[in-house]
């Protein structure tokens, strides 16, 4: 067999195989699968509480806060669809957030469980993710765009 004939045979088999191959189905866009993030901890250096952000809107800010707060391997957050609310308190680490029907996110500090000298000196923190589309205001102030 000549080399031309072999090449023609190989090409015709390849074209026939491609003609019968089914195209890959189009991927439907999945709804946002961002798992909830909730981080709690204690800051032994209470100076870190000074100027703590109330919201984190960008990945770089999240990584800076995580490093400063000693959070190893912080969970991923899709900042296009979510943001992080932050609460730091020198009195308790049991605070939480409440979202009302109007889209206002409030910080609720719980002091009931705190007893004298129960916690070492410092500040407790809570960092929690929220869907941007669900929150209109934080403590009555509009959620910044970025």
C-alpha cells in the first residue's frame, strides 16, 4: 500500500469517528453553591479589635483579617454573590447576626453567658457570610458596593 493510500484511509476513519461523536451537552448554570461561612474565635491582643471592619467585601481584605486574627486556611467565599459580616466584642464571643424582613442586618451581642474572669483578656469575634442580594443595610447603613 502506498503512503498516500494509508494516510487517506486514516483520515477517512478519523472523519467518520468525528461525525458520529455526540456533541457535549451544554452545562446549565448551577445556582450559587456558596457554603455558609461562620468563624468564631478569640483575639488575645485586644488592639486587633480597634478598627475591625463590620463588613468584608473583597478577597484581599478577607485574607488580611484572617491572617491578623490567626485563622488558618480560611474557607473560600464568592465575593461576587456574598460578603462577610464581622462582629468583635471585648465582652463575649457569643454574638450573632439577625436579618429582618426589610433586609437590615443587625449585630446582636449576647452577654448572658459571660461570667467574671471566664474568658482570658482580649476580644471575641464572629465572622459570617451573607448573600448580597438578601442584605440591603447593615445596622441601618447601606451595604457598600465594594
